[in-house]
């Protein structure tokens, strides 16, 4: 056998090695992983736009008649709406095993997802190279 190599690790409990993928308290053996995929979930813009417009209307209403509660509520709605509009999409890495499909990471950090993608590519490629020919599926014919 060979020594276990670590391809990726972070402070959030995710670790990719030459033998396992660890996500929090769950451990998936690399030999049982068929493939993986990355999904990008863009944020809906409808609710943030509504919040921003409502906040702007509430703030504009203070030009006619000053009401501190309406002003504070308008500012809060406006700020939260704008923040939600500019927030990043969510990325999810899912692995497909013989037992099913499992999410191993959900993040807004594109760099972190890219590093995990590269680590999984390397780990799975190494696993495929180390698999004896007798156990490999037949090639393209």
C-alpha cells in the first residue's frame, strides 16, 4: 500500500486525501466515489429589488413628513436589499458514490471551490491510475 497523501484541507472540516474525502463528521472512501460535480446556484434578484425599492420609497416619504420609525425601516430595507443584490452565488460540490449522491460543500467562495475541484480531480486520477487493470471497466469499445 502507499502512504495517504493530503490534497486539500481547510479550517471548516473538509479534507481530501488519497484514500478519503472528509466533510465535517462524514467520511467517504475515495474508492467508492464514482464522480463529482459542482453546481452554481445564482441568487434570485426579485426579493432584494423589492426590498430596495420599498426602502427607497419609505425614505422618500420622509421628505413630506418626517417619521423616524419609517426612516429607520426604510434605511434598513434599502441596505439589506442592496447587500443581497450584490452577494455572491452559492456553489455546491456533490459527490456520486455507489450509495447515492451527497453534498460535501456549500460555499460562496469561488476560490475554495476551485481548490477542492482541483484536489478531487487529482485524488480521483491517482486512484484510477493505482487501480489494477483487472478491476478497471472496459474502455470505449
